[in-house]
């Protein structure tokens, strides 16, 4: 390889996140109603193979040639029947990077009053929807739990070859799990993390 090869490959490169194998676009929908601003949540259909019955926002895997924002709007249409022209995207929220080698791109958006009239959950993906007032989220901060990520390295790892014959002190990690105790439908996991990040950003 020549210098020109490296220049051709990396000049103008848009940085990604190393080792990520899947990317998802998610809409965090705000709705204006009688109780003021609320967030719209879904409950995943019981028939889904992954995470049935869990609370989430509309979203899904980014398809080839698609941007995360486009994905978030497409999934909102497919899951809730709300067309993209009824969503005013305010902007991106902070990314959520998961040790499972995927990243979520959340986008904060405001649904029009007409959007709520269009609301028609796809029963193959969505069991039900519900609204949580922002005022309730402000008055009820989440309970915070954590779990540890401890490295488990195979016995065949070549410690001696890398200059550590007695082993290496691998660095572990920690995952934070916020839980909002909304009646009937606790909001937790990655969805809880997005809500927490949104609300903390408003302080």
C-alpha cells in the first residue's frame, strides 16, 4: 500500500463507532394535550420474538442506504400509522451505545394533533400505546440500578506472547438501569435511559 492509498481511503472519512454491527433509529415522540406535554410509548406485541411486552419508543434497524433519522420516521409510520409529515423533528438526542455491539440514534420529535388522529398501531408489532406526562416524569425521578460487566477471557488467550505471562488486569464496566415506576407499564432499560437523558438535559 502506498501513501496515496491511505489518503484516498481516509480523506473526508466520516467517523463511526468501532466494532458496531447494528444501528437503530428511534423516535422519542412528544405530544401536546390536556395535561401539557407527554411522551408517547409503545408496548411491544406479545407475538414478537424479541422483547415481547416491553415498553419502547417507535424505532428499528437502519436499512442499507438509510439514515437513522429516516429510519426513525419510517418505523413510526410502520408501527403507529403516523406519517412523517405529521412529525416535527426537533433534533437528535445523545446516542446510546450498547455492549451488544449496536448503537441507538434517538430523535426528539413533536407529533401534530392530526398525528394522534392518525394513530393506528400495527398489531403485529404494537400491543398498545400510552402517554406519560412530562410533569409526572419530572416529579418522579427513576430508581437507578446497576449491573457489572466482568471480562471472561478464554483459557487459550496468549498472555505470554503479549508480554504478560502472569495474566492481564482486564478492565470491566458497568451498566446503569433506570426504572420509572409508571403504573402498569414500568419504563426501564434502553427506553428508560433515553427518557432519563432527555429529562436530565432539561435541568
